[in-house]
């Protein structure tokens, strides 16, 4: 688990030992496999396919950036794989891990740098 991103306009800074950054309206994450910034944060507007981190819904009010396909990056292996807040009813994600806000806050308070998640 690399770092925590959060919407300061919607939630107070979470308690965690992981590095924490605020999400800003121009924050994105490149998901274009042929781009040099594939699976990296980018500033918007960005000229190729990307994920917008400043969302209208609450899914990215709290995000844990997972170390998935980032060191080294493999093209088309997946990008923007996060742990984020769940939709009502826990509907499926596009490869991410989704938790309720209370569960996410409990987990964040217990995490420390170097912790990892293993998905069998």
C-alpha cells in the first residue's frame, strides 16, 4: 500500500501512518497503456485516457493507492487499481477493492508503511 488520497472538502484527514495527500479537482490517473505515464498520477486535462480522481460520487473520497503494476509497469496489465469506498450495495468494481467508509477508516488507522494486501 503506497499512499492515501482523500477529498478534504468531504472528509477530514484520515488517521493513518501511510503518506497522505489531498485530491484536487485536476488530479487524474493515466490508464492509456501506450502513454509514458501509464498507471501514474497525472494532472488534468490530460490528452489520453485517464481516470478522474475528483469524482461526483463518493467512491474516491478515500483511496489507498495499491502497488499494483507500478514497479515495474507492464503495459495493459492494469492501472488505477485502488482500495476505495464502496458503492451502495457493494456493486462490483473494475478490479479495485471497495470498503464501507467506517471499515476504511478503521483499516487506515491500523496500516503502516510496508503493509500489503494479498488477493488470492
